[in-house]
C-alpha cells in the first residue's frame, strides 16, 4: 500500500474553504493509502504567539479531521511537535540547501513584498515541511495548489541528501487537489483567515447565518456572484441556475437558500465535532504520535548513520 502524508497548520479556526479544499478530499482519499495526517503545530509557531490559541487550534484540527469522516483507527493522526525527529531532520536539510534557493519561496517573498519582517522559522518553513514528508518515505502528498512549491522543496531536499550521503529518501509526488476551485470569502476574494472574510465550518448555526448574510453583493450583474460562487460548491449548477433566475434580485432569499445548503452538509459534522471531547483528542494524539515516532525514529537512525554522527 502506498503511503500518504498531509498536514494542516493550527493557525486559526477552520472555514468552509479548508473543508472543500482540504478536509473533504483527505476524507475521500485516506483509506486507499496508509495515511498519516499531521497537525503542523511547529509551522503555526511561525505566526502564532498566544499559547491558549495554539492549544485550542491544535484540538480544532484533530476534531475537524474526525468530524470530516476520518477514522483515527484507520489513519495515523499525530502532532508534529511530539515527533522531535521532524525538527532534527529539518536542521540537516538546512545544512544542504542554499539561502538563494530558499529565497525563491513564494510565502517568503510575499511576506517581504508586504513590507513585513520574516522570522527565520518562516524562511526555513519549507525544510521543516520537507522533513515532515521525507521521514515517512511518503509516496503521495495531497495538498492545495498553493503548496506545490513546497513539494518541490521537499524533492530538492531529498535529492541533495541522496547525492551527498547515498540513496536514503524517496522523492514524493504531490497530489494537487485542484479539482475544487478556490472558494471565495464574504468579500469575493479567496476565503482566508488572514483576510477576515471566512464562513466558519463548525461554529453554531447563528455564526454561519451571520457570515453568509455579510456576503458582499452588488447589483451590477445578472446574479449576486459572490453568493453564487460559494453556492455552487453545495448544490448542482443546473438547480442553481433556476433558483437564481426564479429569485432574481432577491439577495436575502438566495442567501437563506445558501445557508440551508451549507447547513445540510455541515450539521452532521458539527454534531460529530461536538461529540469529541478534549480528552478524546489527547488520546488520539498520544496514540498517533507514538505510532508516527516509531517510523520517524527508525528513519533518523539511518540518517544519523549516513551523515556520520553515530559513532
Ligand atoms: P491554509 O491553512 O489557509 O493554508 O489552508 C490549508 C489548506 O486549505 C490549503 O492548502 C487549501 O488546500 C485549503 N484552502 C484554504 N483556503 C481555501 C479556499 N479559499 N479555497 C479552497 N481551498 C482552500
Ligand atoms: N504547509 C501546509 C499548509 O499550510 C501544511 C503542512 C505542513 C503540510 N507540513 C506538511 C502539508 C506536510 C503536507 C505535508 O497547508
């Protein structure tokens, strides 16, 4: 069986863009592979400074994996920071890959272009992600199109290591989940926690109602495009065409229809989410991380041998 590994950063509360672009495809793919689903908490540390927020986001990711239909007995759900081999291997890759190569990273360049100061963790981010993937001899990495470059970095790190120290790492394949287009947020731009334009996933229904009602509409086109572009992920386009033409100009009615369509999908997941306690999360992460550590420690044993630090 091929091995699959992917991860989500616990850097905010998940929204319906994360569901459609990541959680849903993961839940459809994972059982055809030996799957590792990671909570990338050390990646989130590049942006988060509030410990309570990080702790609650970590739990949110685990509950979200399970609520989206992933069975923790059929996939290894684990926490990056609990498998110390990840940061150890990242250091080794950092000694092999050059500064100019990392300077090409889109995430890093975007930060600089915005006039923001990038911390070293953000700069090295692709090497930690390479370690996440390569430690497990991963075959397939399902990620959104925005992560394509990170996969290139992982392949480069594998190749640099293999050339320097002998064949050790498998070069992984990206499985770009681009069948789902970018889901727009309430302002029509890409839905993203950093734009504050999200429609929440597991929050109570009144929060969903508020978010959908706040979708910006303009009267210039045939239909409220910002509403439609979210709606088409929840109902067949043929049905939507007639709904939107029957209620032309009635934005409130259309938004109410969208709320009900989102709620029909989200309600059972919201209930599942609520049924998972913090202590369930602790158990899942304890077991998953122990399981992951078994693979990672074997791999690192080999790596330490190869680079010459084991004497
Ligand atoms: P983020 O933590 O914002 O990078 O999101 C994690 C993953 O969720 C991304 O790699 C995408 O696969 C997915 N995702 C995030 N925002 C959207 C969006 N607006 N539309 C579709 N997929 C998204
Ligand atoms: N960088 C990914 C994101 O922001 C999260 C991530 C961290 C990841 N490590 C990974 C994804 C390893 C796949 C494999 O979405």
